[in-house]
């Protein structure tokens, strides 16, 4: 075990060499790590909890996503720490320790792909694989000041990946620069090398930026100025996304009434979207793991324990409506963006929380975070979190979303924007 060194990012270090090939491979000379949710032949997939490790046998095959990286020429150096059962966006693990955020050591690294994000942020590897169901690549990417990509739902095989909730599960990845981000994406998504397509519009979701505790100008202005320089200001549009979603997703109605959906500093329709997502997530988690949890009764950390046991009480009430919400939201956002439009939102509603913050005050932050994260999660659209430097010495990030299946377009756009964004940040 190598958890004491290397920022506490690794569960286990080992070396998986790339497939030998006489040809120049796209990921030659790159190193990577994988979240301990991916099967690697001969190793137990730990799923963030020692009780899980003790009750499961070693994998007899390797997940296709990991194999694709090895066949692409990359070298895997180990498995990374994750939040227990992938049921947190915080990044703290009471059993294996919390990977140290290389950007701000007194703050959480974000989860559940915590170790993978830390390994990239600390320059221990060139890139890392994670998974994103509710936000588990996007959140740690934003907290650790790196790039994180959640692909279109179902675009990359999740075979050999322990499921959390299949309606939302995706294989994502982290990198420190857009060149590696796109190299990895081309292999994982089997994309041709095509010229970038100019976006038709970039929509700034004004109400979403108001959710953030960081001044909205500090998050949106670098993007706005970069778009003006590269493409012209006529591409920029502004929208109140919450009103649009409320209008175009009628199935949200049962999730809109009272309670948390109407709390101050929230967007009721997006809070309702989050409620629908989390209900379906709980239900599918129960189907996947309820029997194991009930039988083994594992020791689970604070916050995670409550969520897991709440999931086990979930019934199928309103589950059908959740599927309708998914269909309606995807259609609504396709109508809004078109083929090559982009939606801009903050990745998360503020800087990473301090380590060992009591779970209770974190709930308000989590609720706001899931209002933002559920847009990509429920629509199945691809989303990239882009670091925007520091504000008050804490990391800032913005997210861009594009239509389901437009992953190549979005990856190319990040590469096009990135240098100009960095120059804008230096100028502020």
C-alpha cells in the first residue's frame, strides 16, 4: 500500500505495461491511474470500502476502458482511493484516508473519484480514469484545479465497472492540459481526428452563475472575453435556464412542490431536477447493492452511511416519472442548443469545503451543487470542467455542456479556448 506517500492518492501501486506495437500509439509514453471501481485482472475491485474488498474475489478480466488505454500505449501505475460505494462528492474516506488536495491542502479533494483527481493534480500521472454518476469527475476536477470530462451517457462502455446507478453512470477522465485530455478522449470514444467545428452559440446560464458564492463575473467573464476574441460576441447569448427547464420539462411537477425545492438561493426547477435524479439514483443503487448492504452491514463513513441506508428504503414510487424527466430534459436542451451550441454554467456553487466539515452545514452546499450537476447528469449531455485559476487562493472552475454525442466537438472546443482563457486569467 502506498497511501502514506503520493498525496494519499493510491490504494495500490502496480505496473501495467502498454500493449507492444510496431506503430506509434496515440498515448505513447503517458502514465495513468484508475479509480478503484474499475476491474483489473488479478486485483480485487475495492469500491472504496474494506468490507467490499473482503467479500469480493479478484477480477478475472480488465475493464474495456482500462484496456483501451493500455492498447493506446499508456502505462497504468495503480489504483486510486475513492469515496465509499461512490456515494459522495466530498472525497473523504474514513477507512483509507483522504487524498490530499494538491491545490489547497486544507480543503477536500472532491469525490468520488478523489484519488484519480489528486494523482493528476499532483503530477503523479499524466491522466487518470474516474467515473461520474452524480458529479464524481466534475467535482474533484474543479476542486483540484484540473480538467475533468464527463462524456455523453452510454458513449463509453461501463463493462467491468462496479455500477452505482446505470441511468447516470459514465466513465470520465482527468488531465492537466487539453492536449492530453483530447488524446485520451479520442481513444476512449474512438473518435476520428477531425478539424474543430465553430460553435453556433454559447449560452451563459445567468441564474446558474448567481448560485455561486464566487462573484459571477469572476467565473463567466474569462469565458465571455475569450469567446469574443476567438469567435465574436454575436455567439454569446444569455438565458435564465431555470425558467426554460420549468417550461419545457412538465414531468418535473411532482418534484417541484415545497420543501428544499423552494429554499432561498436556489432555482426551484433545477432543485426539482436534482430531486428526480437522486431518487432514481437511490432506487438503482438499492437494486444494485441493497442485498449486499443489508447482509454485510458494512461500516460506512458519516454522510455516506445515511445516504446508503436511505437508498435502501426507496420504493419505485415516481421512478417512471424520473425516466420521463430524462427524456424531456434531453429534448429541451437539444432544442435550446442545437447541434453545435454550448451551455456555460459554474461546475460547482463555490470553492471546496474545508476538511472534516460537519455533514449538516454541507447539505445546503450539496443541494446547490446537485442543482448544477443534475443538468448534465439527467440530460446525458457531455460536460467538461475547466479550471479558471484561483479566487481568494481557492480554485475556480467553469463547465461547458454540449449535445449528447457531441463529445469530439466539445473536446476540440476546449483545446481551441484554453490558451485564450489562460491569457484572460493572467490579465485579470
